[in-house]
């Protein structure tokens, strides 16, 4: 039995919806863009090094440590869930 990770977001009506299967970088990129904040300000607020977020945001990096992804998801209002297959 493998473990996958799924990102969900709360819709305006309060129901959780699973985001379509995309790379985490595209989901985080959308979250950052929708927040209207700069990568720098998010890095300062989350205490994640700005180059880490920037490389991920710009698609120069497809992988990210789970703890960093969890911080970004929490800050951007996403929920990260582990789902059993």
C-alpha cells in the first residue's frame, strides 16, 4: 500500500475540494499569484529561504521537502493530506 499526497483547498461554500492532479509547483505558483504577495514577503513570513521558494515558483525545481511544502500550503490556505492508495 503506497502513500500519495494530495493538496486540497476550502471552497467558498466551506466544502473541501481536491485540486486536480498537477505538479505541486503549479499549485503553489497559483497560490502565490492569487495571494498577491511577493515570493520575498512569503519567504519572510514562513521563514523559508527565498531562493527555495523562487526556484520552485519559477519551475526550476520540481521537488521540495515535505516540511517546506507543508509550511507553504498552510500559509497559502491549502491543506496537505496523505492519502493511502
